[in-house]
C-alpha cells in the first residue's frame, strides 16, 4: 500500500505488524488440530504471549486512534465506511477481552480440554474479523488519509497516533 501521509504510513505499518502476529496465531492453529491438546513449544508460547500483550492494550489504542480520525473523515465524505469500521471495532472488542483472558490462562496453566477449544474458537474469529477489517482499512482509511487530511491535520493525527500506539 502506498501512502504519502504520515498518518497513513503509521496505520499501514501497524496493520502489517498485527498481520504478522495473526499469521503466527494461524500457524499455531494449523499445527494443532481441534482434536488434539497442544503442549506449547517455546515459539508457540511466545506467540500466545505476544498475542496477550497485543490484546492488553496496543490493539485498543490502535482502534481508539483510528476512531479519533473518523469524524474528520466522515465529514469529508467517508461517513458510511467510517461507520462500518466502527461497527467492526465494536464487534471485535468483546472477542479481544475474552481471548485475552484465555491467553493469560494458557500462559499460567497451559491448555486443557476445556480451554483449548474456546481459545481456538475466539482466536479463529479474531483472525477472520481482524484480517477482513485490516483489508477494509487498507482500501478505505489509509488512502483517505492522503486524500482528505490537510498537511496540518496529517501532522496532528500522526503525532497523536504515534503517541497512542507507543503506549
């Protein structure tokens, strides 16, 4: 994705980082079927720990930073797609909270026959929803930052995004 705006670049780079994590999560699911109970390797444990860390704040910070952009973009003609993206965020928030709790449990105690299928179900739903959401943002939100933000707005939003995503 090519973007000239600072805001678009920050969003795109963060999307890329999250997609790499989702790829690692999908690989974990691919190595462990629904009928097997995984004993996590060190690499898989790192994936669950990275997912837990992402779900514990950075992803919500990313959502909140994007949502700060939505009013300006909606006024400039993007009302329908900003509303759709906001709906996506609202759909994912409870999944993120629940999956985060299962990550913490898995890191503390490992998986058992009760927790693995639930973790896998929430994880697969998050992957489906977040990949589709990122694809939407890469084709609407990121290009809109070039087309609809003034240079001053771009600088202000980029600064706020960088601060929010840094924690």
